[in-house]
């Protein structure tokens, strides 16, 4: 594997190999005094973010440094992109500085795959438009496997703005490949027309979804798009699709709750649901555990792509 541009079509044994390797990296990451072998010593990795990021950029930075690589941060606003240089010319110039790998986030769907076609360096998609966010999908899948032991037959509800979500697409591809049952729950305006063609079931309401699901991946309501005629108001959205304790108490008290972040508290998820990691018997938030798992999963990915 030279590039990771998406989970669509990635074989189950490749996904499983990444998850298995990430188990070792999580152990190293969370054990004091332990660190992985510096197998990327002498390598340079560009973190090329054409969109903002906290979790993905920092976790790739930590993962790369833990493996001994040097990281170079690139932001579009402070680069010659702002003078009109194209992304292809930008990549070519960074290649000429002997960059070995690019972690790329870009607003255009398909940009990572396009760049992987013009370079012999490793390309890792850190989110391309509404297309895919494969490393987020893998860390979500890692988190679910870690909690449930297996994904086969696990019922996972993806709740929220499926239409605009690259996280939803990567999760759907990865989870269905590993045998999970995926259901989506969203206002009709935030579901793609062909969603059932992705091999998922449409859950008619949040209450139905909660009755059905073992775990929920709650998505950020993309407020920057919510005013585009998709929703009457964020209050209406919260009333019908917000994950609250009142709803969990009534229907599924002990749900496992994931969210890729960043969260809109009290819009798609209540603050107390997002923050609760105990006591047992209540819903459990995996939000910060997902972030830790993200470092382990991204370490495994860099290692598997870049070590011959
Ligand atoms: N989940 C995620 O991609 O977060 P960031 O935008 O902060 O990287």
C-alpha cells in the first residue's frame, strides 16, 4: 500500500492489519516510558492542510514524530497558494525539497486521489471535501472494535448530516466491509438520494435508531451549511435529532456514543452525554478515547505506508 485515499474498496484484511498494528501503538502510547522504534528517522512528512484542523493535524504530527520523522506544517493561507499557485505546483515544489509523504486535507472531493496520481510520494487523505476521511473512519472502527471485540453484526447508527459528511462515508465503507450493520438517521434533506445503494438501512426516526443500535456515531451539524435551505432551524434539528439524556433514559440507557469532533454542544449532542464516561449502565462517551486512538491508528498507517 503506497497511499491511503479512502476506505471504499479497501480489503477487510488490510483494514484489520491497520487496526491490529494500532493496538500495539496504543499500548506504547499509553505506557509511560515506552515509544515505538524510530523507523521513519530521516523521513520528512508535510502536513498540508488547506482546511482547518485540530485533531487530525496534531495526531499526525505526534504519530510522525514518535516514529522519528520530521514534520513540516503547511497552511494554505500562509503559503504561495494565496498568490495563485496551484496545488499541483505546490506539491511538485515540496517534492523538490525531498518531502517523503504528504498528509493532505483539502476542500475538494477527490483531491487526495488526484495528487496520488501525480507523485511517487506517499499520500494520505486527511479529509477531502464531502468524499472521505479514511483515518477518522479507521479510528472510529478501532474504537468500536476495542469496545465490542468484533464488528461482525454490530449495529452502528450514524446520526446527523450524512449528506455533507466525509466521516460518514468512510465509516460506511469500512464498517460494512468488516461485517457491521450500519443504519443512518437524519432529516431527509441531509441524506444522499442514493444512500441505500451504500449498503445501509435508513432509520426512520432517532427513537427507532436508538432502539436498534448498539452504538451511535453522532456527526457535527455543519452549521456553515445548515442555513442553505436544509433545515428550518438548529432548534428544530435538536428537537428531532439531538442526542440527549432524556431520550437515552427512555429508550437506550447504555448506548456507546462516538463523535468525530468538533462538537456543537446542545445542538447534535447534549453536553452531559458528550462528557459522560461513567458510571456503568449509562451511555458512555468515547469522544476523548477516539482522539487517543487517532494517534495510535495514524502511527500504524504512517508505518505501514512508509516502511518498506
Ligand atoms: N475529526 C476531525 O477531523 O477533527 P479536526 O477537523 O479537528 O481534524
